[in-house]
C-alpha cells in the first residue's frame, strides 16, 4: 500500500494581516475583565497610564523630522484633502449616524462611534499601505504627521462641540488635560530632537515596544474602570454586531470617497493612493489616550468602536493595497532593481 502524504497546514493568505498586537489588545481586555484594578491599585495604574501617554507623545515629537514636515507643505493640496476627509467628512458621517440611536446603537456606543470619526489619521499604516500600492510615500508621511499634529488640538475641540456632556464628564478642563498630557510632551520632544533624535533612531525596535506597551496600559486602565463602574452591562452581542455593520459601511464610504474624490480633483494615481490610505484611517495610538482623558469611566465603551474599526481598516486596506500593487505591475512594471514591497508588515502596526 502506498502511504498518503501527510496533509500540510495551509498558510493564511499573504493579504490577511494576522495582527499579534490585536491579540495583545484582546488579552489586555480579558485581563481587565478578570482582574480589574480598583481602589489604590486603580490610582496607581491610572498614574502610570498618564505617565506612559506623556512619554509616548514625547517620543513622537522627538522622532518627527521638522524638515520633512516643512518640505511636505509644498504638496498642500493633498494635505488639505486628507485633513478635510479626516476632520470634516468623517465627522459629518458620524453626525448622520445619530438617527441610528437608540434602536441600532445605544447612546454610549454612538458617542464612541462619533468620537471615532473625530480622531486623527494614522502615520505608520498609511505609509505601509501606500508603499505596498506604489503610491506617493513622502506625501503619506507628511499627511499622517500633519493629521496627528492637528488632531491633538482639533479632536478635543470637535468632541466638545459635537459630543459635549455625553462624553461622561467632558469639560473645558478635559481640553486642558489633552494639551498638558499630549501637546506639551510632543513639543518638548521636538525641542530636544536634535539632542536625542539620533539615539532614538538607533533603538527603533525598543521604542516600538514602548509604544505598544503604553497603549496596552491605557487599554487596561480604561477597561478596568469600565468593569468597576459596570458600564459593560449595557452592551449586548446584537448591539456589537450592529456596530460592526455600521463601521463597515463607514469604512466603505470613506474608501470610495477618498479614491474617486481625489480622482475628480485631478490628483495622479500615486497621490490618490496616499489620499485614500491617509484619509480613510483612524489612529488607535492617538485616540486611546484622548478617550481616557475625555470620557473617564466611560472610556471603555468609547474606545470599543475605535478598536474594532482599527482592525477592520487594517484587513480591508491590506487587500486594497495588494490589488493596487498587482494592477500597477501589470500596467507599468517596475524597472529592474527597483524596490517593491509586495507584502506589508501590518502585524506591527499599532495606529
């Protein structure tokens, strides 16, 4: 008898971003559900989270090249388009979803959904997917950086105007907290960039762990507060399914608007790619710290829509970027020796 070869395990498709960081986020949520910090431990975790957020934005400021940002201003039409998509079109769509409550989204979930629409765009994932799709990578770098800078001030102001008291204790002091906790450390990092920027560049891997660790600490703090206050009793599985459906529709609309809208505005293909990926995403790294300040004990529900949207945008944009790269090589193959990143390392993207 001939022996049949042992079946081989199929590897997942290259376009499917099995995100280890998502698993870490889910594990952190599970830890907060089983062992939430309370009492003195909650105070200690909260103080550590505040310090971690300040360190995170200090490192952002120290690593951002001021010269690159200034050079990018020459492509102002592209950046204005991305900013309009992030801080104008997204919020308008969020406001249009107000009619979905309370039958589809609860008021708390809707507040989190609207907050998602106010968060700035990403940097790392926009660059990665733009590079894979053979788009304008320098424009994506600058567009993501400008969006993050503008969002530090504009996101809390938009939240004050559009969310208001629904943000669970939101007030003018919350805006001041955002400035002190995010903007001041960022500016301090910019001032010290010449002194420490080179050292930071040599330890990018270690800094990546610092970035992710800070975000995990923020997630644990937010979900611990939610468990202690009992806000999770308000969420049911049908509500979560409805939220996923609404977010899928939101992402599809923004991907279509940024791609075809940029085409109608006369942008070339490379710029349209950068606009689509920078203008359709929302930053988990920037949104979580802001939500912890703005929403307090309600932050766990407020960041849930952002966490779900984060993973959804990675998976969908990975497929789009791969297809754009394939269509580009079929129509206009790259010259020999030209760099062509066929696969994106989305597993390490935390934005």
